[in-house]
């Protein structure tokens, strides 16, 4: 872990500031100092002013353990584009389910921890924070809280913090999931994330070299963050530097945007497509680790849930895939016991696909999935923009297919004749 505002850290920051970058921050301990009473947390006046200036120059997000509405009330007018609460799960799907799990956990924990001095349970609707900052014997209080949480009938994710134990529904999106989703929605090539606590490690552990700069407030040998700020007051220096980097005139000769020397529009468009493809692959890999299936396999499951009995050929057509490609996907899903095939009752020569009892539970909306990212984007995008994007993608697909058809002859390439 290296200090960001010293040595080569500043030049790294300058390079990212010149890119299409998303800035994301935790709130408590990052934008605002840690205080004894959570309700007293406020940004310093200078921090609030600098954050407002940063938001005018960059797309910004605050991803906090607090409830979303609570965070919004503490931003002091800064035009933060994205606000995510409850450690990454709010807003998002399955909120009613998470709220019910949190209510049950709160009721049981209030009974288990009744009478414990200095221990307070804070409900954030979809998660809980059990504070023990005012407990006379803090280590004993922490152990007692851990034992109480372990007895809950439903599995909950425990995220320790600075004199607080966060209790989050198991399987809910975390801050890392939220950041990746926001970066994909924004179409940002890079992201910078600043946090200070254990819950921020879900972002710090993301393996995205060249695409994510992770910064921790305070040095720690146990953190996965790449860089650190000396203390919370250094946030003002970081924010001021980010403002200066965007306001500072770029070095080197300037090229008129109308001149032939500027980058071709086609290459810029391709760069965005590749950024999207990279994000899709990253989220698909994350889904494989969490759900046991890739994004493409999940799409197959969702379609079979909607159209039970679909023949493989029709499924391939719906997905715009070659039948051979969909066959390989189906074989993997069958091997996992998620999909089965039976003779079509109307035509015994064809197979009818359906989900198994093991595959059916996967046919429901879930956070941290590709379709969830698309659904959230579509909800906040005007219909005319969606229609225009669909037309462009359809026409691009046809153009690419045309290029394939026009170049079916095999080519021999040498080192001085590249494709």
C-alpha cells in the first residue's frame, strides 16, 4: 500500500482524471469524520464545497452503509449522480425480501442483547448496524454481538466495522457489486473508489488492473487497497487535486476536433463496445463465483422459465446464436442438473427443454446480475433513447454479419500482413 498524494500517486491520478472515470466514495470516515454518535456525522464545510465542485466535473457516486435516504440528507447540496445505501443493496431488486429478513433479525437481536450497556441496534430497513462504541467493555460486547448473530435462524452476512457490527442479508449485493454495476451503467472506462473500513474491502479486493484505483483512508497492512491517504482530512487535498486536474489545461499540442488528425469515430465507438464487453465478462465471472452459472447460462434459464417446452432451435433463434453454440451451453446446464429435455409431445422428433427442480429457483430476479443492471438502466432512461440504442445495435449487428458474409474465404496472414 502506497501513499497516494506522494511520489507517483499524483501522476497516476492525473492519468485517470483524463479518462472517462467514475468517482465513488464511502461516507462515514471518508467524506465525513468518524463521530461518537452516527446521527452527528457531517462533512466539514470545506469538504462539502470541494465535493460539489468535483461533482460538477466528474460523474460521482457515494456508496455507504447508511440507508440511501440518510446519505442523501447529508450531502449538503452536492449533485452526486448515484447514491447507493445499505452496503450496496439499495436501490435494487428483492428489497422487500431483505426488509423482512432485517425485521426478523432485529426482533431476535433486541431480545438477545437486551440490557447490554452501550450496545445499540440501528435499523436501516434492509440491514442492521449494531453499535458498541459506548459499551464499557468493548471486546466483550463485540463477542456477545457475534454470538447473538450466529444464533439467528436465517444466515446473515456479518461485516465488522469501527466499533460496529453490520448485519446484512446473505446473498445481497455488496459495495463491489454496486461499483461494478455503476461503472457499467455510466460507461466509464475507469473508476476511483475511496473508503476506510472493512465493508469497503469488497471494492478493494476487486481485481481490475488499469480500470480501478482503490484508496483507503488510513494505512493498513490488512487492507487490499492499492493506495492510502494519511487521514480523513487528506480527503480535502484529494478532492482539490481532482478539481485542479479537470480545470487544468491539457499539456501538449492541441488538435482541432474538426481536423483529420482526430481519432476516428468508428474507433471511439468500438472502444465503448469493448468497455461494455469487458464489463459483461467481469460481471459474468462474478455471477459464476456467486451463483454457479455464467450470464449467458442465466439468460437461457430465464428464457426457459418464461417459455417452458422451448425446442433448442427456437431457443438459439431467440438468443441470436448458432445452434452449435447453444448446444454446448445446454450440455453444461444439463450436466449441472439445471435443465432437462424430453420429447416434444407434438413432435417426437424434437426435444422440449424445461427447467428442473434445481434450476427453477434460479429463474427469478436477482441483484448482481447482467439483467438487473439492464433493468435498472432501462428504468431511468427515456423511451426514445432506448429505442434509438436498440436501432443502432440492430443495424450494427446486421453490418457485422454482412462483413462476415463478404469475407468467408480463408485468408493467409503473415507478420507484415495482419488482419
